[in-house]
């Protein structure tokens, strides 16, 4: 028995038009942005329709959310409509490509196709938020507004309070500069990685002010690199692993370095101290706090992984409370919000203890979330954002 797979559709970009052909968004034209989206969703951009197969035809002067083109590419026989009902893109068989292209360039519906609209695709599981995908004509008059909209669309809906409420405006400015300068997301991630190393070094040696400067710069660039990748359509698997790998691994090393800087500046504990850990011997208060922070961080991430594997979504997207708690749970940025004022008041040791307490409380909340999910009927464990 043989199986056949449908060939990837070809992609035709229809005339951008005099209004938007020379307008740049994030350092590229709308047509170039669409070409990058085609590449990302598996559509082969072509100069003319093939003799067979299917074709995605789309107006080159419009700015599309990637999810719209991906959905369109998966649904032969469909047409994408803007909010005003204008047809802007369609997925048709090759023999209808010329007819559909002519109709769409006139702003008319080719007819006989299933209609799609942005409102149907308002939930984005990757970014954990509900928001209508962008679909706008690009002109000289609205380019900044469209950039603002695409930047907002690149943001995760469920994240920590610093990333959500503090970084958006400065990050948009820096992201625009990076795009204009042709900097890649991986370049930004690498500079952020240098910040990781700098914070580690300064914390370890008790230079908390310099370490916090490096740490906050790193957290800011960690916002910029992801947004730059999304708005310029240049994200990659390697870049994603590089970025998320750094995010996952470095926080425990920072807290360990803070412990050394606060209680043993430049002088890590002797080997016998680690033997105490192994044999679960009673630990002094500072060492107990470090154990709570390190073990708590690892267990929380494991619990998040279990939830994702069991229910196919992030625990933070399950219920409104879970999304709220993601803003303040004991992760990197909320912990830095505790440590920074503690250092400013001259008590980095007190800040360390407060992080340990908050980590223990956060771990208790995450454990309760996981237990509640497994005690709930499977069909009810769905994201409140998708309802």
C-alpha cells in the first residue's frame, strides 16, 4: 500500500502597488516580509504559477500575520478576507491561479472558495495569548502604527511583569534600530550571553551593582532578540535553542554566585560543604536558603515540563490565576526585582533569603497546580485563552 503526500504549494506575490512598494517595515518591504513568511511556512515563492499543484496568491502590499499564511497554505480552496471583506490572498489549484490573481488585484472575491478571516485565528498557543492576527495594507502614513502592531503581536501574552510592563517601549525602539542595522537575533543573543557571564563574575566577587547592571541588560536583550526574530521573520531552530538554552540554564548559577558574593565573597565554600549536601546533613541558614533556591528552581521547571507533556500546553495558560502568577513566580526577573532593592539598601544577604522564601512559596503553588490538573477531567484542562 502506498501513501501520497500533497506537494507544497507555490507562492505568488502580487504587485505591491505604488503606495507601499517602497515603504519599509522593520528594514524590509511588505513583499520581502511576505516572501520570508512563505519560506517559513513551506511555500515556495515563484515568479509564475506552476502547471499543476496548488498556488497561494497574496497581495504584496499587505502585512500578514504568519499564522494567516500558514493556515491558508494548509487549506486549498480558501480565500483570506480583510476586515472590510476585501480578498487579499487565496489558495487555489494552478489552473485557477491567473483568475484568482486578477480578482484579488481588483479587490474582488474569486468565488467558490471557503472564506477565512483573522478573527477565526485569534488564539496563538505559541505566544499564549488571544489577539486578532495582523492583516493591514502598508502605506507611508501607517508604517509606524503597523510596526507597533507587529511588535505588540510578537509579545507573549503570559510572561513576567518586567517583560510585560517595563520592557515593551524601549525594546521596540532597540528592535527597530537592530532591524535597520541588519543585526541578527543571534548577534543580540550573544551579547546577552556576555551579560550572563558578566553578572556571574560580579555576583561571585560581591560586586552586586555591576552584576545587576549586566543582569538587567541581559534580561532586556533577552526580550529584544526574540522580538527581532519574530518581526523580521528570521527566527531559526538553532537560534531558538541558543536563546532558550541560555534562559533555562543560567539562573541557578546566578543565585549560587550571589550566595558566594554575599556570604563568601570570592571564596567558595570548601569541598566538605558539598559533602554535607550529599549526606543531607543539617545546613546553616544561608546554605539552606541556597538549597531551597536551586532545588526549587529545578523542580518548578520539571513540573512545567510534566504539565506540558501531559496536557499539551503551558501551565501558565491554563486558568486566569495561572497566567497572573506567571508574572510574579520565582523566575529570573521577579527574583532580580527582590535582589535589586535589597542590594540598594546594603543587604544582599536579606535579598537572598527573601528569594529563597519566595521560591518555596512558588514551588508550593506550582505543585498545587499540577495536582489540580491531574485531578481534573482531561477535557477540562484547556487554556482559558482559547475559549
